[in-house]
């Protein structure tokens, strides 16, 4: 299994973010994980987020895409979320 750096996003306090990640081969399995950093907005900000992996799509050209959701659980400050993907092949 390899790990791929997908990117990062800033999520506002008490908000959600939806990500559509595509371009995977048809024989690859992808599992996402996040690294959370507290954002700004209050003294002593909290880094607290939830990742939910959602739908899987197969395009007509044979490639796959995945949709996942990130929820910032911090009520008063933003958070920066770095997304990683573990990729395995059949």
C-alpha cells in the first residue's frame, strides 16, 4: 500500500466540506485519512474534525472517483485539514 498526499482544506467553524477526488485506476482501493490542525478565531483554538467516506463512482473510461466529507466539530474556530489517501491495488 502506498500513501498519496491529496491536499488540504480550511473548514469554517461548525461547518462541513465535501471533496470529490477522481482519477484512480479501476483496480485500486482508496481509503482516506486526515490530519487536523486548529485554525483561528478564538484564543486556544481546537483541532477537531470528522472524516466520512461517502460514495464511489466508476466512470465510463474505467477510472474511479470517491466522494468524502469533512466536518469541523470545533464550535468557534476554523480548522485546517490535510487529506491523505492509502491506495491498494488488486
